[in-house]
C-alpha cells in the first residue's frame, strides 16, 4: 500500500475526531446553570391543574421544558375527601361515598304490641340494635337473672323467723345443689325433724300452716309476714282453729302429705317460695289441701300463686286464703273434688 495514502487517511480521521469533541464541549458550556442544578422532584401546593394524575416526564423533556421528572400535588379542596385514583396514569376517577348515620330500630311499635305490653311485664316489643338486644334491655335481663340466682341460693333470715315466732325443721336435703337435683329428698322430713314436730305441734288441728323457702328465699322475706298475719286474722274471725306453725328449710310442695300423716291435720296451708322467673324473683304461692296424706294426687291440691307486690298483694292474699279454707272445710274437699261439689 502507498505510504503517502495511508498517512493522508489517518490525518483526516484525527481531524474528524477532534471536531466532534469540540462540538460536544461547546454544547455543555451553552446549557444554563439553573437547568443543570434543577431538582428532579417538586412539591406543588395548588389545585390549579384539572388533571391530578401523576405526571411522568422523560429526561429529555425535563431539559427542554425546565420541568422535574415527578410532580406531587397536594389537593386541599374538601370536595375530594373521599376519592379513589384509577390505575391509569392518564386519568383519575373521583367517586363520592355518602355518609349515613347508623339508625337504631324505631321505638314505636304496633298498637297490638302496645296493648299486650300493658297487660304483661314480659319482655315483648323491646326492640333491638341491629341483630342484638339494646343495652338497656340486656342489662335489665342480666339484673333479673342475677336476682333469680340469689333467690334460689339465698336463705331466710333468723330475724324473720323470730318475728313470726316459728321454729325450724329440715328435710333430707343436705345442701342447695342436692335440693335442686334431688326433689324427692325435699319431699321427706329428716328423722330429727319428725321428732321435733311431734313434740312441739298441736295434734289433729283444723288448719295447719307451714312455711318453706322452696326455690325462693326472697319471696318469703318479702311476702310471708303480711300473708301469714292476714291469714291468721282471717281464720280467727271465722272461728277456725289454727295449729302450731313452723318453718321448713328446703322443702317441696308434696312434703305437706307427710306432715298431714304426722299431725292428722284436716287442712294444710303451705306458704312456699316459687321458682323465680325473669320478671319477678319474689313470687310466693299458697298450696291448700284437704286431708293431705302420703299418696295424695296433685288434682286434690289447690294453689293461689303469684303473691308479690307486682301480682296479688300479700295482705289481700292472706285474707282471701281464709275464705278458701272455710269453703274447703264446708265441702270437705279441695282441688278438683271441691269444684265438683260446688258445681
């Protein structure tokens, strides 16, 4: 190859490279200092632009328009409190969600329910909050349930027994748990109690009154004094002989049959605390039977129940019991037998 030609080509290449380097240096020198130092991210506190989507700008655009790569807008308008951005970078969607206050069930109930509520203390038409009972209703339920438990497991005070001037006997039950699970043991007196009754009580009385806490000591505490005193007064006014009253701890209704056998009483009036409910834990009943003996059927018994301040007033119940006893002695029957003879 011609050495002169090679030298010429080499010189031309060197000149071309030198010219390119010089052009690049002049361009960098001409670029404004502000553009070189400009921050890539700007925070804008205005809502002037209509489009709130994130704006992404290429580096070349940033250099030409003096804009940052990413703009972050802080929308201060309250109109956009509840808005949702779409996945697209080109558009945004605002969906306003209306806020509605939670509304409880209306307190107003139908006329038929209102009429029923006037005739019963039962929990009807009490309403609800969503799927649950209202707080006031639930707390009242818990209170009544606690009162029912206290009534069953409570005891009649010695002070009340002294006021009534009665002595106490027991059944074959040893404790409350056994009393609840073994009703049969509550229908029989302990051997010691049989001996005490035979020693202290009048034999062959016209009317024998007995008292027991049964399933509600609260009922006896609240009602028995008024009922017993009114009953005594009523029977005395009717010239009906009364035997020796005593108190039985943890007794059942059918216990009156064994007492009838022991004392040969003509009529027994048994004042006993009833099983408490969620309306009242203080309800007492008076069971009456003519010639109660072992094997007496339930149809021969009579009962006046719901004796408490929200039911039959105690004083009224005691006075009424005297007239019932008079009728039983007259017809010499009680229960279904008395109804048949009266009819």
